[in-house]
C-alpha cells in the first residue's frame, strides 16, 4: 500500500488592522475578502481585496469611502426657500418661506453634492404668493379735524 503524502499547510494572508481605513481578517490564499471600514476613523462601506494563491495581499479593489457631513439646513435661501439638512449625494425637497408658494410644477428641489455642499441650481423654486403675508402697510396721513 502506498503511503499518503502529507498535505502542505494551508496558506493565509495575515489579518491587518486599520489598513487603508479598514480592518482585514485572516484570508485563505486564493480568496477574496471583505474588510470592515472603520467609522471612528472617518470611513464607511465595505472594502474588498484578494489574498493571492501565494498568500500575498493584493490591491484593494473596492476602497472604503470617507464619511461626508450632510449639507446643512438653510432657512430663507434667497429669502424664499427653506432647505432641510440633506445627506450628501441626495436631492432635497425644500419648503417655501412665508409669503412664497410652490410652482405648479412641484416643490423646490436642490442637489446636495457628494462632498456635502449645496448646488447653486434650484428646480421649481418658490415664487411670490398672491396673498403674501405680512400685508404691506399703507402710510398713514394725518388729517386735520378743523
């Protein structure tokens, strides 16, 4: 009977902590793994990289994303539109300030860019209301009683 050959030991890429914004687990050679992005260090998402068949870490193919603060709320943008705090990369729906109303096409819309800053372009911005409040005041003229 032939003797069984011993199997070579399994090869691994070692775990890495806080490399490129993520913690990486031990990985068996020839596998692709997900790293955990570290929010406390300002990163979010799931990172991906491969441990080669030679048990060497390859480049990160999907990196962590930096956490971006949302666009801040704005009350009375150009005196007529209020914008809520909005997550970066999303479109906000605004509300009209007192004395203004929405257009027939819909509510005002504005983009919060991926870097957390507001676009200067507004779609369907608020317009002056026909029934603007507070009412304009008429000047009073003194009248003589005599």
